[in-house]
């Protein structure tokens, strides 16, 4: 019996030792990305202008990194909060933890060099070596042309300073360990010519992160590639209502298969600032997290390219109940 206890003790001890070594290795070896490069970006007026277009209408960085007003349709950014951060993503929204969008005005980025900021945006690794949860879509930004990222950096460096303290994000176990392994070095590609509409549309679709909301996610909060763009991801509102993302594959019955280019353009341009004013929405009434007023500012050639690319996707049949009200 003593021998049996001794053997059991060795087995348990060895197992605990392996766990300890594994934990130490995970924390020492990951995230595994290259050091931030020495980088000094030219903050020219041209870069800032292009960066403003990207950050507000394509990558829509300012969507999460501002305070959105969901008392109005589609939650437009509240005036005076551009870049302030504080947007919360938690378990009630299907995320494995509590995550906050950071302050990206110069107040929040004062201790970042340009190289560290480029690495953060494209790999999700902070300047103190922490891995961010990919609600920050660095996996997509890492595929973008570095010149576009440089433009975004120039723009956010130009934002008015807003002093605000944002809580630290905290992932649930075991995602807090898994997320350390997610970041990798960026795989940038040159922005395709707009004349190649499919390639250019694919590039913009990636930059816009369309796949992230329009694809269902698993229990770890990661999107399910096998149903990419087929919609069905649910986003609850605080009042208990729920909006579900649309199927944007070219399925003729449940997606955009019967849409033409003009219908696609009209859907976005209906919310352009020239003739749309965000309407108040009461609790339980239809609302959307889709930042329509921001995407409405995208150039027509860019929207056309995205539509052209989406039409090349594999059609996936997936009927979506777009909105469920808290009012019964």
C-alpha cells in the first residue's frame, strides 16, 4: 500500500511539475512576435487625411474607440468622444471575458513609439508584451498595406487629447492563456489597384472586418471560418433586445444573391451625413450595432469593390432573424 501511495505521489507530482513548466513556458515564450521596429512616420497632411478616411469609414477604428450613443439608431459616436475609448465587450455579448477599447488619443498613446504602435495594431501585442484579445481586429490589420497603417497612426496622433482612464481588460480562463498564442507577425500585402475590383474588394473587406460581425463565433469568441459571412452572430442590447448580423454571402434566398450594385450602394448611402440625421430609438425598438453612419462615408468605388468581392463568395443558406425585441 505504501508503494502504491508513493507511485501515486510521483505521478501527481510529475503532473503538477509539467503543469508548472507548461505555464512558465507559455508566459515566457508567448506572445511570439518580432520586436517593434524602429519607425518614424511622416505626419504629413496627406497621411492624416487618408488616415482619417480609413479610421472613420473603412477600418472604423473610431467606432469602438469612441462613446457610441445607442439612444440613436446604429449608435453614432457621441460628439467630443472621438478616440476616448471605454467601449465594453463582455460575457453578455458572447465574449470570454471583459474587454475595453483603449483611449487612442495622444493621451492614451503617449508612451508608444511609432514602431510599437504599428506592432500593436498589426499583431495585438502591447509595448509591455501583453497579448490583446482579438476583438481588436489586429489579425486583419496585419494583412493590410503598411502605408495604410502608417496613415491611421498619423491620424490618431493628430486627434485632440482626451484624458480618460480605461479599465484593464480581463479574459476568462482558459482564454487568458490561449490568447497569448494568437498573435503572430504581420503578413502585409500591398494595397491592390482599384482597377482589379475583386482583389481590391477583398482587401477592403478584410480591412473593414466585415467577417468579424457577419460570422458566428465559437465559445472562445473566435469566428467559425466554415460559415464565414453567413451572418447569425447575435449582439444583445442592455434592454434585452437582440440584433443578429445579416447573411452577406450571395445566397439568393437568405443573403445578397439578388442584390445589384446600386441596391448595395443605396443601402449604405442612405445614412450619409448629407441627408440623414440619426433617429432616436426607444428601448425595445429596432436598433443595430452596424455603424451605418460611418460606413456611409466610404467612397463609392470602395463600396462597389466590396460588393464585387462579396458576390464571389460561396453562397451559404442561413436564414437570420434580424431583431428580437425585449418587448413581448
